[in-house]
């Protein structure tokens, strides 16, 4: 399925019109695009596990508008042990997230998005590290005043239906217990405190009855005008992120961790 999505994605990209005089730019940024790194040794509480605090995390994400308000999106999130030079700076994991979705604008401040996404780390089952999710979702997004935005995303897993109907052998299902850690939804709060300073908070609770099975993420992005760059229309955006919980990446979805990183974000 992942190969199909990537193939379809490449076909769409090949049709993009990058001409300056085009009436509409169909190819746009989708989710955040950033490159951040942590520094320091592990100091997570024992009950969170053995997180690596010096890993680099980066994300690229684009969407393409096809027909009407139907979009195709692709996001890649990678965790990179770039500072682990003795081991040749290996990538710990990359998650690939193609999706197709429809956006319905209720009015200028409220919208509903519904779609289907596949998330996979691209590993083979033989490796023992294969992780994947196939899920339809719906997003309710609202903007309040000029400084606050709220987004609620709900989903369910196709594997839950397959398991409930006993359509295939349980041994063929990957990460069967992932809902215990990622749950069935998450909520985002965005505070636009100024033109150059934003705070984003994500809350997610796993389906497990244990309170710690979930995640909290806080991101802060800000621009610091650098005068000699402004004449070139370059205004760098800095990004700080703190994550605590489960499911930062698929490979370690059942491994609790605390991460704090900083770096840059691409804004356009």
C-alpha cells in the first residue's frame, strides 16, 4: 500500500505548475517542516525508559490540491543519531505518512477535514521492526479571535476491525496493541501570541486505563529579525519542542520517553 501511495504522489508532483503567473499554487506546505536536535545525555525517569536526548529529529511535509478541495499529502518524520559518529551516525527510524483528504470550510473560522492515512516505518516483517497504521480520520478545526486555534483529530484503526471480525490470523497483525498507547484521537491548541511568536500544545491519551499511556507535546516557534538578512527577505524561524509520552515514532510506540530539542523551522 505504501508503494501505491508514493507512486500516486510522484504522478501528482509531476503535474505541478510552478509558473509565477499561475492563478493558484496547488503544491504547498502541509504540516510543520523543521530540523531540531537535542543535546546532553539521557536523564529520563526510569519508568520512561532510556531515551536518547541528543538525537536529531526532522520533518518534511507537503500537500497537493487535486480536484476541488481534495488534497493528497505526504509527510516524512525521521529520527537521526547524527552525533553518534563512532556508529557512522545511523538513522534510527523514518516514518512515511501519505494521505488523501477532503477539506470542508463551514465558514471563515471553522472547517472539517476527513481523510485516510497510512503511516509506516518502511521496515520488512522479517526484520521484526515493521510498524504500520492504516486509519480513516476526521478533524474539527476552529479559530477563535485572532490568537487561538483548536484542532481535534479522531480516528480508528482498520486492524481493529480486521481483528474483531477475525478475518486473518492474529500473528499477521502488526503493532496490534498500538491503540493502548496512541489512543483514538488527539487535541491541538495553538496560541498566536504575536506575529513572530507562537505556542502549540498537543494532548493525546492512549486507550489504556493507565494515565501515563499517552503523550504531551509543546512546541514554540519564534522569529528574531536579523537585519542583514531581511534585505534578502530571509527571516529565520527558530523552533523548540518538548515531548513526553508514547508514540513519537512508530518503532518506539510502546516505549515512553521525554525529549527536548531545538533548531529551525521553515515558514512560508
